[in-house]
């Protein structure tokens, strides 16, 4: 589930609590002064507040002009470490048979083509025999076709026999190709094939043996689960779920910070590799794959990770948190119109950061707001 960063939290209640305390403190002081002077410090008409000529609030309100600032928004979510599919291979026996030898051990580094184990099977023997038989028949058909062409060239051949030889040649050629294809299932090079030899299974990729359950003498069935796993873990993917409302921001992300509980305080910078096209009906989120270097092997498949997405800097309006007040479900600020007049204006916020509140709606660049003392108007 996507959540805001720790410092991006619902601050409405906190702002209201602060406003309430400040109001009590200031109100106590004002009550005494008002009783002495008999004059109200301001008047209210709609959302406009006007200070009276002798109001003591003139010196107790502090205002500042707001400006747009470059700001990086951040989101945080969790993900699961996964291997990259092209860097992962599960090795299962290609046919039923008995394991004769194992060439690997757990944790061993291998390259593409490294022998893993040797297996003997009647199925493989039959495939070898079919190949050699097809090869022999093809050579015989090839010789017969050549002989018929020579005979016809010298005027002693028969056209019908040449056509029969050509047909037989094509049939045997197809049979050899089929037998050759059957051997490819076993990843065998026909040029190196020796009849009766057991099959050696090789690693299809470079990587590390991360699982090895090969037992010499073990009889394996055709549907046996993989008995070895090879993975290249110098790069991994972190699969995270991002809420659909945050999808538009992903295209502007310039980095993703990834942390795991196993190594607190250390983070790895990743890059967004792929943004899913399908939205999950239940979670209303999409899967985002983040590619990370894993040279130090700090990430292991299956680990949980914390991801912090950082948006590229863009202009935002930020105001001091104490300038944003709240009544019931409405958040607002006091905007200074002129020397004596102020407007109570509702605003929409989009989180907070380092004592400042991000204003998404309600304020414009260059306006002046009351950033201290606004609670004095809440009477």
C-alpha cells in the first residue's frame, strides 16, 4: 500500500489543537484589555475582518508574503525483492531418467554452458538412435539422387527414377530435420553426439547456484520439480504497489531510494524500470518495478523493502504550519488585504514538510498572509 512519508501526515488535528491553545492564551490577555478600554479590537463582516483604529492587534499580528519554491514531493511504499526473469533459470530434468553425476555445489558460480549434472534415460537413447538412423537414411538418399543425376546427364538415366530419388531425398531430409529438432529439446549439439552416451544438462545462463537438490543415483520422473536453480543477482527488481492517484507523478520521478530492514540506515538508489498497465481492482494500485544494483548482495529474493519515491523539483506554495488554522473540516488562512483588513480564506493542503504546509489550492504567489497571531481572530 502506498502511503505518504512520515513527515507527510494529516496535520489538521494538530493545527486545530495549536490554534485552540494559542486562542486561550491570547484571549485571556485580550479580555482584560478590552474590559479596560471597552473597545473591540476588530469587526467582522462575512469573511472580512477589519481592525479598529486603536486595536492592540496591530502589533501582535505578523505577516509575510508567500512565494513559490522548488519542492520535491516524496511518497513511501513497500515492495518485494524479485529476481529479473532473464537472470533466473529453474533446471528440471528434460525427461525421466537416473542421475549419474553432479558437477555443481550450492553457491558455485557458473557460466552459460557450464555442465550441471548427467542423466541416463531410455528416452534420450531412443532420440539418439532416431537421429543416427535418420542421418544414415538421408546420406543414402543423397547418394542415390546424385547417382540418378549423373546417369541422366550421360544419357543413360530415366527421368522417372530421378524424380523418385528427388522425392525420397526431400522425405529423408525432413526426417533428419525432425530428429535434429527432437535432440534440441535436450539442448544437445548433434555434431558432438555419441550414441549410448548419457545426457549432460548445462546451465542456460551465467549466475550462481542458489538451489541444488541433485542426488546421484536419484531416479527423476518427467514431472519432477526443478532440482537446481541458477540466478544472476547483481541486479534485482523491487516490485512495489503504487496507488492510481499517484501514477501521474511516476513519469517525473528522477530517483527511488530503497531500504531494507536487514541494513538500517543504508539506502540504494534505484530506477523505475516498468510501470504496470493494469490497475488492481481491490487495491486500486499498479505494480511498479524498480531496478537496483545488487553488487554487494544486500538484496535477497523475497525480502521486503521500503521505497521512497522522489518527484523532480517543481514550484509549490509553502506556508508556515502555524498560519494554517482549522475549524471543523475546513482549513483556512488569513490573507492581508491592506493595513487594517484581512480575509479568512479556505485552502486545500497537500501534506507538510519541515514545519511548512504545502498549499495546493486557495493561495497565489505574491499574496500576504498572517503567519503568526491568526488565532486572535478566532473569537
